[in-house]
């Protein structure tokens, strides 16, 4: 569970919901605040591929919309059944760039009664950081956090203040959002039939987009004690394969440390698989088999620009960041009311 950064009341009856509708996935967490941050009371995740084809047509397709509406109906039902009274429901890259993104948001509100908020890339980067910062090594001077999404990828530099105690959480210093994700890169480079040349073309494309961000960081950065912190289906999938899990297990993956050799070996294993073998892998499966190579190429581009001996894997991110933000806001309001009284 996330490290608690705020004082909370375990008797607080508020039930919170955080929904992250991305280019590839629809994810929901329902939780209640406690002294460890929050306790999850319900969860839902479904691959909907809302952004399927958007990179070529500029529009959300009706088939993708219908898949997403079906998933959102499940989310609405869970929120009602759990008595959710405080929520934040966000949509990201697919709805940001699609010509009919706003009409889709209005359709969701009209047909399902959910109000989705399309957030900008900066907000997305900061929420991902809020959800993952508890996994940063407190002894590290800096952390490169990355979130490989379906339509965009965010890279955030978290830095520990030199003036604060080591126990003080790292905070965002710089961030970048790149318009590359597993869905649009897979569509562009062949998906299930990405060649070795296509793989390294994605790597080069990512490095080109990310180089200005790397140059923003000071020259001494690579001499500092830092590590990578990855949150996305790509890195959690690689972690599951590394552990030879018979089926994906979040408890085994979230917080796992891997070193450079571990990553080299597991990437080698994945690159050696054909499409049928990717489908047969228990941590990949049919839904991700045509996306995993694109995700691995994006990851490889990031780690080539930021070489480090260690990476920590996070099976958490935007939803957890949303929950922590809402709980923190409510705790602050409660303290303010108590002070006035």
C-alpha cells in the first residue's frame, strides 16, 4: 500500500473513486482513506482500445466507443454499489487528440451519467508522479519516472531536496510528454509483425523526442545517485515474465527491483518470441501481444538516454495519484475546519 503522506481518519465514511480512461485501458479504483493512505474496496480494468485508429483517422471509431461505453457502464455500477461520494474521472490522450473527443465526453455524460474530465499532459505527468513517488528510493538524489501509455508517454524527473531530510518525498522538477504510446507505435510499425528494424526505429524516434528533455537536466545528473521508476503495462509485463509467473500477480510485481542485466535478459526473451509465443505468454496474452514490442521499444529508448543500474517497477499510477490528491484535499479541509472551530 502507498506510504501515507497525510493524516487521515480511518472512521471517515467517504468512499472515493478514481477512473483513468486512456488510449488502451479503462481502469477504476474505489477506496476509503486510512492511516496507510487508502484501502482499496473495489477495482476494475478492461482493455478497450478507445484510441484504436485515431493516429491515422483523427477520430474515435464507433466500435471503440461502444467497447468503452460498455466498460464505463461497469464502472458506474461499481461506483453506485459501493456508495461512492467523491470521485474524479479522467480521460487522456485519445480524447485529447480525437476530433470527436468532446462529443464522446458528452455522449458518456448523456448515456451513462458520468462526467469525464480530459486532462492535459502536464496534469497527467504530475498525477502519475503522485501515485508512484512512494516507491522512490529515499536515498536516491533523483528518480526518472516514466509512464508508457497507449497514446502518449510521460517522463518525469523527481528530485530530492538538498535542504530537506532524506525522508522527505521526491518532488517533480522537470517533465515531458511524448506523443508516442503502445497503440499508435504498434499501428505505425506493424503491431504483431514489428520487425527488428522497426523496433529500433521506434527506439531512435523516442530518443530523438526525449533528447531535449535530457539536455534540460544539468551535466552532473548522470553522476548522481538515481534510478528509473517505471509504471505501465509494458514494465509490469516484463517484470511478470522476469519472475516466470504462471499468471500475472500484482503483489509480486509492484515495488519489484530489477537491475540492468535483468532487463537485458527479459527484453531478449520477448524480442525472440514470435506472435503466437507472445499470445501464449501468461503475462502478455492475446490483448497485449500486438502492443508489447512497441512498449518495449519505447522503454528501451528511455533507458538508453538514462542508463542506470536499477529500475523499480510500479503497478500503480494515475488512479493512485488521483486518490491521494482527493484524500489530501479532504484532510486539509478537515484540519482547517477543526482549527477554526
